[in-house]
C-alpha cells in the first residue's frame, strides 16, 4: 500500500542484476552510477527490513507509516545506530536519509509553520497550541518536533511506547506527574495527533507528484545577522549529482569584507535545501526552503558549533531577469533629516521612489545594490511605506517617524547557556527595535508602527528580588556593546552564595537616545546550565 | 570554669568508653554510595569513613539504597536502575542480585525498593518495557517480590501486576502488615497479595484556591523516627506557583508504627525543601536544599533556618535527635547541631567521590559481627 516507489525500482534492478550475473561473462558497459536516493532505497531494503519486516505489499512495518523531515529521519537513524545496533557507513546513512526524506517527507505547506525548528532559530516561543498538548509533548522538546512528523493515531501510540522504552522515568517529571501521563498519551493525545498530523494528506500526495526543480544557475542572496547587519552576494550553483550541488558564493560580509565560500548543498523532498561547508575554517550549516514561486528560497545559515548565531537569508534567482528589491539596510527615516540607505536586490532598474515627502538622491547604483540619500521633508506623512525601484515594489519596507515612543527588546524572552570545557556556551543576541505610537499617541494600539532596529547601549540587571539577592547580574555573564550576551563558565562558583553555579535570571536593558530623550526597553534572559548541542532541538 | 569543662569531658569520655565496652561495637553509621561503584559506611562518632566497598562488576551508578532491618545488608539499585545488588556490610560480599526482566527482551528499571521487617522479602517496584524487533511495548508497572536468600540470580517469587503508575517509594509498616506505595498518590497494599487496601489522594486533593499537591520524593528517611516525612507542594491562588516562592508547603507524614497518614501545612517556609526528615520525638522536621530549616511540627511553623555552603539533596536526623546529617551530590556530608543548627563537622568521602543522587541512610550495626 505504502511501498515507496524507490523500493520497487530497486527490487526490479536487483532482480535484473541477479539475472545478468547468471549469464556468460562478457564486456558490458558500466551501469550508470547509483544516485544517492537509489543507494538509500537499497540501504533501507537491505538494513531496515531486518527488523521492520516487509508486508506482502512491500511496505515495512512501522517505517512505512511515518513521514518526517530530513532532520527527523536523521534523528531516527542516529537513534537506530546508538540504541538498536544498526551499523551504516556514513555514505549509506546519508543515502538512507535522502531516500526516506524524498519518499516519506513533508510537503512545503506541512513544514511552513514550523520552519524555525528546521532552521534552528533561537529563542522562539511556541504559541497557539492547546495547553494540555503542550504539556504532554513540549515540556521536553519543541512542539515543532511533533508537528514535523506525520503518523496515524496507532503509530503515534507506538511512538509513546518508544518514549517509555527510552526514557522510562519521563512520567515522573513536572507537568507529567500532575496527570495520568501514560493513559493520556495512549488515549486522546495519540488520537489528536493522528487527526492533526495524519500520515496520508492530499498536500503530500500532490507534492509527491510535482516535478523536480533544477537548482543550477546564478542566485542572488541577502542575509541578515541580528546584531551585526546585512551580508550579501551572488552564488553559482552547479550540479554535482542528482539533487546534489556545488555552491560558489561571492559574499560581502556584514563588516564589509569580500570573501569566497565554496560549499555543498543537497536537496531533499524537492524543496528542502541543506548546505554545509566551512567559512573561515569554521563549519556552517544552512537550511532553506524553495518557495512556491520556484525562484526564491528563504532560510537560515548558522555555525555548527553555535547554532544560535546565524543569518536569516533570502535567495533569488539572478538568471531569470527578475527585478526585485530584497532588503533595505535602514528602516527608520526621521522627518526633516537626511539618511543614507542601501537597497539590496536583484535586477533593479528604473527610478527609486520612497513616496511622498522624501527626496531621493542616488549616490551609487548597480542592479544588485543602490545607495541613496533620503531627504525627508519636515511634514512628510508618518508611518510605514513602500520602496519602489522601477516597477518593483518592496511593501512597507521603511518608516517615516518624528520621534521614538518606545523600545522593544527582541527576543523578549531568551535563554543562554553556560559553557564548560566540554560543551560550548550558548549566547543570546538582542536587538533594540523602536516603535512609534501612531496618530493616537497611545502605545500598544493598532496604529503603532515599527520604526526599526536602532543602536542601543546594553546592560543587564537582576530580574527579580531573588536574582538581586544572589547578584546574578555579576556572575551570569556579560553583554557586548552589540547586544550579544556571553555567558560565564559552568560549574559551582565558590565566590557565590551557596557556591551556586553562574546561572542567573536577568533583565536585559537597552538604552536608546532619540535626540534629547532617553528611552529604555527590557527583555527577560534566563542563563542556565550547559546542554550538549545534540540536545538543543533540531526536528 | 575551664577545669569544670575539662572534668566533664573526661567523665563523658570515660562513660562513653564504659558504654562502648558494655554494648560491644554496635554503632550508628551513615550508609551511602557514590560514583562510579562505591559504597560507604561512615562512623558518626568518629566522623570518618569506617568502611569503603566496591560494588562487584557489573555495577555502576548506585542510586537508591535500602538497608535490611538489621542493618547488615545494603540493597543497592545500580546500573541505571536495572539491577538490585545486596552487599553484606560486615563481609563486603555480594549476597544478592536481581536482574529484573522476566521475559526475553524485557527492559526493566526499579523505581521503589523496600525490605519486609523480618528481612526475608525484597519488594521492587518495576517499570517494564519489552523491546521487540521493531517496537517497544510498555508493560503495566508491577511490584516483584524476591526472597532475600534468592542468591546472585534471584527470581521474583511473586509479582503484583497492574500497579498504579508513577510510584516512587515503597515502605513497610513496622508490623509488616502493610506495604505503602507513594507516588503522585498514596496507596496502602496487602504485601501478600498486592491488593490495594486504601488509596489516598494527593494529586486529587481538593482545596479551594489551591492546586493539587505535587510530590516527588526520592529518599525515605524514617530510620530515626519511624515516621516517613516528605514534602508536598501546592500552589495557592495568592502566591506564585513555584518551589522558590511557595508560601505554603505541606508535610506528609506516614507513621510506620501506627499506620497513620497525615498531611499538614507549614507556614513561613520560603525556601525550597528538597527533602525532610522528622526527629525521633516527632516534634521537629529538618530539611532544605540551600538552607537548613527546622520546622516545629506541632505549630506547623518554621523555627529557624540557616544558609548552607551549597545545595544538598538529603537530610537525616541522628537517632538521639541531636544532629542533622546533610548530604547528596558531591562528596561532603555536613553535620549540623539539631538544636541551634550550627555546623559541627564535615566528613569527606575519599577522593571526593560523587554521591550524585545516591540515597543516604542511617543504620545501626556491629561491624565486628
């Protein structure tokens, strides 16, 4: 019923090869090399079926009833290797992930709400989910890890058996022992998940039937690193094998350096772009999704040893005659002032317009990058507005303001982790975002508008009385002038009351000057114990 | 004055020497364990490790410890709670081992252990999961009963299936008539049949403007008082729902002699109580985490609290009620005066062996016998 197409093909190929080997030996042309996916089908048929027995229709027990992202299958295979004695060569392992993600993956619409998990975005606070379901699943791991899988209720039930098999004491934890955890998991939770996230969906069926996309060609990219700014460049993608590419990127970094980065990328499920390589001898990884337009990818690139540090990027084909502004380096334009802004984009031709009341003087331009001086009239209309280059529009890309009314520190709720000699620390990057209260002058109403990221002076303070008594702000770590909190070392600190570790509960305070006025904004930062990178999420 | 003190001290020493010879060498010890495979007896008079044992292979990560009622055998849960190992403390010999699986491919962890008052039977609360070819199958939790003389490959001689889930501690009434199981709720069982005689609510506790009681107790410390005392925490509508800021904490008492079970609120305890133990006269409870708190059980109020040097997990009271032993995690056991709560002594485990979450029990035995 659910026999993956690839498996059938391999069975046929194997049968043909068996027949061929019976014949006389003679010179035959070398068979075309196996694609990674075909190799994966072979690995699954050879290795997985030892335990996941095949039914008459060829489907494998359990395995054929689950769909996952590449990261999900990666985790499954890693677990099979660490707990069930499976031994795969790195290439077979990689191939199995490729085959499974291709044939039992998720459609773009199914991953869209949960991209943050695949992109390892830090400090995402998940919301909008029933509190009981959150307590049942998301007290240990992101709910996205659940939502990025598809199973029918019975298979979700089996997953809970796996949970007790691997973590027999999980029922004793906070938010588990306050309920009949096991009984609920086997009951309504499995039923609800089977109904929210079932195996068979029309989205996946339709996506499975869609043609594959060739990613070869020239692409323009713009990335934003919180706290650091914009990086941009072009990359040339060439095919190395089916769904495997080599990338040559010429990049202008946020601090203005020109570098070349060569790395590899692989496509899963026809749209999941995963790149990996080295920049400055440091391993990075990137996860992106090809959008429905077939010419745009959005995603995030991050350091392997510090996934919290990364760049949120957009990549657009630069070889299709597209004309698009992609980013503006400064959003907030003050009334009565001249501000230099840079518009980054692709194929940008024609007149630059920032709308009524703003005189635009272009100081330099190419199709990829336009630097303009924006002279904002003293009576220019306040609020967000479009940026136009020729016929291309970037909606609501800049704001005209007269004064900053409040500062919001993002992320509002963050976690940093102490580091040890074995486990790298997890830092936290903050930004100060300015807002105007709009026409009514009242903060928090519908006519408020975002002015944009502004420079700030950074400090930390105790979050509450207990943190103040424990002087957490003196021990937990330091915040840089760019708003990055760098946590201290793990382990007991004999200088502290109770010999406590350097854990802390802090307020992060941004102080922003707007003319003669000084404004502050605050975020909540919890600095806690180290956690190995393998346990820090990933779907 | 000075002379008087000296004289008293000498007299005391003489009396102690006489008493010691009259009662042979029966002494009180702390029985605890540490990573990777150590077991220790600490002489409480000498403030020193009297005997160190190595658990025989394979045994790592000792956690729970239940002494036999005569104090001569330590039943130690080890190997990620997959084995129960009995060590005779006088000889250091392994005299018991139960590996809990009852069928092939079963993986079982122990999450509660007690010994019948006659020392003959070992009761083990077990969480079994079957690891089949392509799936795990969680089985109903059970209590298995082993004969203490079952040897080094002990098999359960009785199994009570379908036990309540989320049980953390098993305890026996002193008369051996009742087996108690404490988890998110509290149960009295018939030790012969496993039948549930009574089920008391904790999680289903109903009080206006309060959350149900939350209890997670890892260590029983009834040795000195025959009362098992544990912390239960609830959230009140008017206070923050966290251990740190809970204004009202309750203590759960189970009198193992009289079979009486009570829950009483305690006012004024602002600190986290990770564990508590009652004094032999049942007037006070001592407990804490980063602090040592003394609680008057009759008044239900905090008497005194002092800061500790670090965070500790366990609190035991001496059999004469004069000392509090504070331990768990890392390698130091601190002895405080039960009256004024002042620190009296510190005992360090050799090589600073890490107790981690291993249980700390007070036992009385004659090591020479």
